[in-house]
């Protein structure tokens, strides 16, 4: 059942449920912020993340590598890559010695768009996160990594 509005003042009988709902609702609100931020420049935050990964990767990435780094299904990455290639933001370059694999590279148009969006994006992140001190952000990062690790382990155990 989808929750359309989360009442921050709601009393929970279960601290586990309250904490999980807080994380979940924060994610929903962050997604809304991202959609608002990217609506005039890119089709999605996912496209921005792909462009960032390609720009800062130490070695060229294939679609499979991109999929694992983004934690999304290969079919979702294929659709995104196809749309981005059609828009002239990236191109596929055949991997030497592997006719089935392609490296993804930003085009000059893709790099130009990313360079226009990246700094305002970092400023938006800073504005959102300014409610926390540096120490609180380090604590938040540590706690989120612990939760992510636990969820990844559960995923491995339960397939």
C-alpha cells in the first residue's frame, strides 16, 4: 500500500517501523526534489547519475558495469542508454576483442550539459544538507552505510 502523506508527528508503537518510515519518507521527498531540479535540464536523475559515472570513471564502463554501479536492472540501463544515445548525450564504442560489449562515452554535447548542471546540483545538495553539521553528516553516512550493508546481506541471503 502506497503512503501518499507521512505525518511526522504520528505515534508509532514500533520504533523499528518509525525509523524505517522516516528513511522511506525522506527518500520520497528527495526524489521529489530531484525531479523538480532536473525537470528543465535532463529527463531524470538517473541520466545525471549515468553522466557523472561516465565522467569520473577511471576506466571506460560497459552497460553491465554501469548497471551494477547504479544498482538497477540491466533492462532499465539499456532503456536509459538508448534514450541518451538518441539525444546525442553519449555514444557506444565497441570493446576491443569483444564484439558483444560496448564502452559508453559521453559526447561533447553530453559533457557540456553535465558541466552546466553539475555545479548547480552540488549547490542544491548543499542547500538541502545544510540542516546538518559536518559531524551529523558523518554520523548519518555511517548509519546509512550500516543499513545499506544489512539490506545487501539480506538480499544475498533471500535472493
